[in-house]
C-alpha cells in the first residue's frame, strides 16, 4: 500500500512540473511563487517518503538480533 501512495504523489509532482511553465506564464507573480512553493514542498515530501520507505524496507530485512540462537 505504501508504494501506491508513492506512485500517486509521484504522478502529482510530474503533473505539477509539466504545468509549471504554463502557470508561470499566465498567472500573477504571487500565484506563480505560490505554485513554485507547492511544487518544492511536493518534491521534498516525495523525497522524504522514498527515503522512509527505503529505511523501513531495510529494517524489515534485518534479522532479529534479540532472539537467542538454539
């Protein structure tokens, strides 16, 4: 399920990046600046989620070191 969320946010970031030139051409300076802030926040959040996913996968793969071997 976590990968579905990553994919959805990735699609959102790509769509925003595609529409950025149009927004900057047609909207006011403040609206363009707000768009760029939202785009930066989306990309930053996506990077954070990917990094979290990698850490969680690494933790799931590690053997439990607290269990004594018999």
